[in-house]
C-alpha cells in the first residue's frame, strides 16, 4: 500500500533525536561478512527496508541471516561454500547489492552480479569497479545483464590508481584485495567514514589494511579471514539531515550519537550562516540564531567535502534563507529532483546544468509533492515544516529506505506529521 506524510507547517523543531548506524555502511558490512566462514555479528544496524533486501540477497547466496530490527543486531552465519550469483530482482531493488562483487570474487573466485539500473539519481557506471578487479587479475565482462567476474586461480595484489575516488569501487577493490596474494595499494581511494568502518570490520576479521580514511589504502592479503563482531558507524547523512532540520525550521536539536567530525563541511557552513554548533558528550547540537539565517553556496564533493546526499537539504534550507545561493552538484548528474517539487511549495529555484540558483523567500506554501528518492523525500518533509498550511509528501517508501520511523522522530521534536494511506488513481 502506498503511503504519504501529512504535514502542518510552522513548528520550530526542538529537542533530542538519536541516530543509529549508517545505511551506507551496514549494507557493505553485511556483504563483507561473506569473506569469512562462520558467524559475523553486526550491531547498531538501522531498521530500514534496504537491510531486509540485503539479508534476502545474502540468504540467496546460502548465508543464514538473523536480523532483529528492534535490537539492531544482524547475525550472518556464512557457510563454507557460498553461491556466486546476485539476482537481478534483488539488485534492482537495492543498488548497493553490487557490494557483494568484491567479497564473492575473493572468496569463491567467481561472481555474477546483475548490473543495477539507475535509481533515479542519474547514471552511475561500474567501470572503476570492473577495472579494479581486472587489475587484481580477475576477468570481467558483461553478459545478459550480469557483470561476470572470474578469478579461478585467485587474485594478486597490485597498485591501483582510481581515476575518481568512487566509494563503491574503493569498497569492492578493498574487499577483494584482503584475500589476494601480496600487497594491493589503492591510490586516490574514497575517504568516506564508511570506508574506514569497512576497513575496521576487515581488520577485526584478521585482514591487514592500513590507510583507510586517507586517499592511499594499503592491503596485505591474507589466506583466510575469521568472523567477528562489529558496531556500525553512526549515520552521518541522517545526522546531517537533523542538523539541516534544525537550521531550516530555526529550531534547536541535539543529535544523539551524531559525529560532528564526520560532518565538518556542512556544520561549518551552518555555523557561518548563523547557527550555533556544539559538540556535546552525547553527540552534537545545532541551534539556529534569531531571525532568518543567511543563504550559503554549496558545491558537493567527495568526502571530506560537502556530501551529495545532503545537497537536497541545502536547497530546501536556502529556499527559506535570507539572500540567494548557488548549489552545485559535482558527483551525480540529474540529482535535482527536489527542485521541481520545491517549486510547487513556492520556492524560487532554477536549475541550470549542474547548478541550482535559489532565492530565499520568507515562507513556503503547503501543497502535495512527490518524493523520488530517499534524500529528496526527507528534504521535502523538512520543506513542508516551513510551509504555511498543509503539505502532503507522497512516495514515503523512499524515505523509509533511509530513515527508520522518520515521522515519529519528527513528532518527538514537535512537528505535526502523520503517516496515512495515499490515494492512487491507477489502482483500479
Ligand atoms: C555511494 C552512496 C551514495 C552517495 C555516493 C557518493 C551507498 C550505497 N551509496 O554511492 O549514497 O551519494 O556514495 O558519496 O553507499 N562512478 C563511475 N564509475 C564507477 C563508479 C562510480 O563513473 O565505476 C561515478 C558515478 O557515476 C558517480 C560518481 O562516480 O558520478 C560517484 O559514485 P560513487 O562514489 O561510486 O558512489 P556510490 O558508491 O555509487
């Protein structure tokens, strides 16, 4: 059944909200469990649909997965022999399924992983993933919609320089290299905290990895890895969402479990715009100053730059800020779906190539809007909070992919938000 959020604007969000483990780490850690026979336990796993899909994919490969969304614990019992085919049906539902590629080639010497379709935020290649595995000695080709990788005699370490610090490619090369013969150096590696988290898990499994979190990762392959227990790194994008929610609604939110050191670029921008940002013993707090906050320019970049996943929130923020701002998207093409929906709420924003020019208005005006992906959906909800009257945000299933019980967290901060069935004209 389709659902939507009904939002009445006007509240300044205030209070505490907790963030749990990062979606974009938990999924990769689950895939990496394939590298070791036995029971790997992950804690602090978010209660979101994507985890259920990844669990399904791993089960299809022979893994016994026990996932308890309430406690946030996933136990993965990996058999001695695992399958090697990731079905299109599952990969289509979850693009992050591609992260089984590295572990499968390393562990079984072969992997057939369906090539994911776009997930409505622009085209995303797999060329760097494929080139990395080829450099490690695997043969890689695409056949009938599947990326087929084979390394019947195992992988061999080498030096790989990534043309672009792709998060997914860095992860697949890293998870393949840990069982390769000899040393692998990944140069121009992605530096996201989720990469460090993955490396921490791998080291806990007995892998030899140094430099994760910098642009040069060095891996000395080992023969076998053992299962371990690991807590997922807190979700910096969820934490950043709450930081923008505080600023946009001119509120005051303490993000429990939030890591300010993983959000330096966005928090510095909010501070310059007039917010107080404070690291507390339990996380961090963002409090808006009096009056309208200042508009600010944003250009998304690989970590530690401004995260592309927070870009829709920056647009929603600037839509009601004082002044004008340019928001530039450097990572993904066509990732501006928030803009046309924000315009329905009365925002003054125009797309020009990979830029959006936003002129702040004092208040938005409630209307029905449609979310098209996780972040743009959550950004529209925040925009609804600074819109006069009622806003209906359809496509809640997108938001549920990234934010466990989003409306409950918002209500805890004083928002008037409810979930209800959506009317669907196509249903009969
Ligand atoms: C991950 C995150 C996503 C985030 C992104 C950038 C997950 C599940 N998703 O996606 O939320 O927005 O990092 O921080 O963790 N590219 C190529 N060839 C490749 C690989 C990537 O050209 O082989 C390009 C893509 O088209 C894109 C850019 O590199 O333009 C960034 O992609 P990448 O860093 O790989 O992001 P993901 O790992 O897909």
